[in-house]
């Protein structure tokens, strides 16, 4: 009998009770081979929970038909690939639509990545208080708008912003949310800085009290808007008067002026009453729903309402009774672990060579009109997780005196501008009011970097030779997860816990790097000032950066993230309180990427300005293969080019010198390379007869570790030197010649001993 007379039933049997094999894989394959009209959809049945006698029938894409069609159209290799790509694109489209409309993000995703969990622990009303406090303190000298998500209803008065020239929009036409601040500060006069004949060999010092307009800098230098580092450096160079009279540009430069002076506040007679009236909420706009809070960190409680002291009164430079502002001290902070090397040595030399320290005057008669910055070098003498001993400060200075790289900066001539300070983690964390009562609960996760915690084993019990007093000292002064003291022998002196400094790429001191991520925020919040990574070289006077009272870091290359290798924060600011409390609720994580997330989730990015990396890290984009069609000078394709200049451009360092090295940038960041000497052929401090004792010690140490005999200092000739000098070597020797008294600094000022 033909098979067509058999009809299947729900129990899988034919009408005569015999089993049916029409659903076997062989039969399905035969039917597939002889079918020419396969459907694009295929039915599938799914069990219905709780209903045993019925199943849910759905239509799903026929993968076999799709595969067959793709192979027929595009071939056996390209077909499956295009099919997979189409499926991924479909799911990405669903995700994009959900993100755009379902999550209220109002933006399409830029990559196939799900949003990170929120880090926010503050309510909207607390974020409003933080914004209002920072603006009132003069920490927002910008005309850029406040994010709508903050939800301010009244534009806050801004004492650091001059009044706008345009007429205010009447309140009845303004929406319920204020995104602008009202300038009530002194008027600005933009400066035309350049050298005047006959003194054109060196650029002029910045005018004391001058301020950099960061809005202008962002307009000309922001990578997000397609601006080139090369063009940014030219504007910084010309607007700052660093071209030394060799100006070849013609025409007005008003748009490139970014440095200004503030007039007396008493000269501001603008009427701001209309700006401060509450906005009239239109029915079409509606009021901001106070219950629609921003997404909170999962598993965390809202922080108690922020309590802030009265903001400090903003005083312009001309209205200040003193040349130095106590609320904004000019302190450069730097953190260093382990023995002093040529890296902090060069950072300190660059400070002496570029900043307005008044070293051209007698030491007992400094210029009273100069606010001299100070350089505080914080030294952690042992491993990052080590317990400091009671004599740590004395031991630190003894080591500095005997170290040829450090001893020159202990000279009395530098005592008012360079200070060495010992870092104590417990003391520093206890000095932060936002942390002191709670940070010990995170002892086990103290070394947290981007959510990855470096575990430090606790000491099981005190060693027999320790007295009770020594144990109390360790408990009182040591960090939570304390490793053995660096003075005691360990099984492995170079493991990650006992490592001091990075001696090679394979022995990277990761714990010290993580500790420095936290240290920079602690130091700036407690003392104010600017933090610099130890692999930073100053290239010009920072006067106008000190005059800008806002907080800033700079951009992480192509990413819209922070790099805190340069960090400016105000002492005891509302922004600092927010960052510490947020970091505390996120595992004390101070990695730059985490800081970027904290400010983004809270819409506070405007209070920690992300400056273009052209100002502090001009080679970074080129090293990541960006903007190589129009690179700046010099052209580095990798950071190692600073230490070993490529042969094709090896004539540039010696020919151009310091003036040809990223002219216009405020600093240069060479990104680690702690193990690479700046001057391999003269790897010692070369500061002349005044510091010859340290040079002899360094030469002797270098000779012990060398397989070739070094030439006698009295018999050295230029023929013994390397033929093509690298950029690092030229920069180091330029700074050293200033200390020796063989040349002036970059502004034509001679060091007076």
C-alpha cells in the first residue's frame, strides 16, 4: 500500500497502530534534497508550562533554507560568513533600538557593548549642590553649559566669568531647566604676547596673574572636533608669545588669543537681576520629575545629603591683597617609590629651568611681586605595601644626601622651592575627612585598579623579636595590608609585594603605580595644587594654568576618558568630596578609567575639565597611529623614540635643541621607561664643580657595572661622545648646562648662586 494512505496521529503512530518513521533524520534529508520550494520559515512547537496536552506553535527562520540560499548566492566560503554577519547585525539593531528608546539614553550606541553598571551614589539634588558650590567658588570659569540632567532651575551666578554681551532671554521664554551660569565676574582683557626688540632671543615670561581661557583652547585643540595636535601647538606657541619674534603669520590673531587678565571687580557694573529670576515652566516642557532619579549603583545605598562649608570667595588677581592665593597654593606634587634615579632628577631640573622661581635674584632678596611655585616630591622609601619604621624620615634624608641624583636639590639655594616629603599611607588617608572613618574597612582591597584588586597577604602574627611597642607602631602607622618591612630579608626581594621601582618591563612595580593613582587625589584634595607623574618634563611656565581656578586632567588619547598623569584640583573642594565618597563606595578605585565613570554617571565632567592631550602629551595620538598625515614636531611613532631617535630624524635633536621639542606644549609625558637612561654615554648628574662629589660617586658606580673602561674626566673629548644625540640626551644636557651656569633658562634668566 502506498505510504500516502497512512495518516499520523499525535502519539506518533499510524492508523493501524504501527510506528511511523517519517520523522527520522534519513527521511527528513531525503525530503530536503527533493524539495524545491522550502519555506523561509519553519514551525516549531514549545511546551506550555502547566499544560501537558497542548504545545505552543511558533514560526522561526529556517536556518537550513537561509544557509542554502547564502551558499547558492555567495559561494561555500562567503555565504556562511555573510549569514553570521547578518544575524549579528540583526541582534545589534535590536540592542541599538532598545538603548536609544528603551533606556532613555537619547543616543545611538557607538560600539557593541552593553552599558557599564552605574557608580552613582548621590541624588540629583546633591549633584545640584556640588555644581552650585563649585561655580560660586570660582572653579568654573567657563561659558560652557551645565548638563540638563543636573536639573538646575535657576542659573547660578558665576564670579569667575565675565558678563555676556548679549541680552538675556526673558524668563518667560526660558525652559524650566537652567544650563547656563550668569557671569558676574570682572571683565577680561586678552593679551597680545610677543618679544620686543632688541630682546627677541628668548620669550617673555607670562604676565603675573594671567589666566588661560580653556574655552578658547578647547575650540582649537579638541580631538573630538577633528583638531590636530600640530595646529593646537601653533596656537599655544603664538598666543603665549613663545615664537620669540620669529613670527611668519600675517594678519590679526584675535581668535588665537587665549591668555587674559581680569580687571578689577569694582569695574563690573552689569545688571544681572534678569538672569537670576526663576525660569517660567511652559506646559509643553513640563517640570522635572523629582522622583526620576539618576540610576543608582546596584547594591549601594544613597549617600547622606552632602554637607558643604561655605564656598571660598572668589578674588581676582588684581583684587587680591597678596601675590599668592592661599585657597589655591601653587604646589607641584610628585610621587616616587624607591631609590632616587635620573627620572625625578630630570623632572626637578625641568621645574628649575621653566618656572618663575626668581633664581636670577639674590637668595635673600626675592622679587616680592612673584608668587613662586613649590615642588613637593613625596617619597615612599620602601615597597608600596610596606610598614614605615619610626626612623623612616631620617633614613630617607640620609639616603637622599648620599644619592648623587638627589643630593643637588638639597642645596640651600633650592630650599624655598623644592621640598622632599615622606609618604605615609595611613596618615594621608586619615587626613581626608571623607575617608578617615571608613577606609580601614577596605583593608583587603586597598590596592584596587580598575576593579582588579591586588591581594596583599596579612602578617599571621608578630615576629618573636618584635616588642609590643613595635607592634603598636606598625598598627598605628602602617597601611592596612602591610607587607614585611623593607629592612628585613624576605624570600624573594623582587616579588610584586617587595618590589621597589620598575627596573625592567618584566619587573614592573604595579603596586606603587596603583598607590600613586590614589595618592594624587589625596594630595590635591588635602593641600591643593597640581599633581605630575614622575615621567613628566615641564616645557614652559604654567602661570596662566595656575590662574585658571578650575580642576582639570587631560584626555586619554583618542578615548573620551581621563588621564590623570596631570591633575589639578582645589583644596577641600566639593568635587573632591564627591570623588572620595564615590570611590569609597566603589572599592577605593582611583584608576583614571574609574574616575571617568564616576564623573560621567554624575554629569560632573565639566567640573573636572578633560583638556586635550596636546597640552601635556603631544606624541600620544601619533604613537597610536592617529594624525600621522600632519604630525607635530618631533614626530614620534612610539614613545621609545624619545630615548632612541630613529636614524632618519636623528639629526633633529642636536640641531633644533630644546626649542624644537613640542614647542607650545606645557609638558611632555614619556610614559614609563624607568629602566632607560636619558643619557647612556653620560649616565650621571653632570652639574659642574659645585656638585662634583656626587658626580664622582655616580661615575664610580657606572664604571663598576661597565665592561668597557670609561674615559678619564680630564681626558674626555667630543669624539668619545655618541655621534647622533637622542632627544632625551639633548633635553637632559640642556637643563644641566643651566645649573652649571653655562646658559640661561628658557626665558633668558641666569641662575644666580
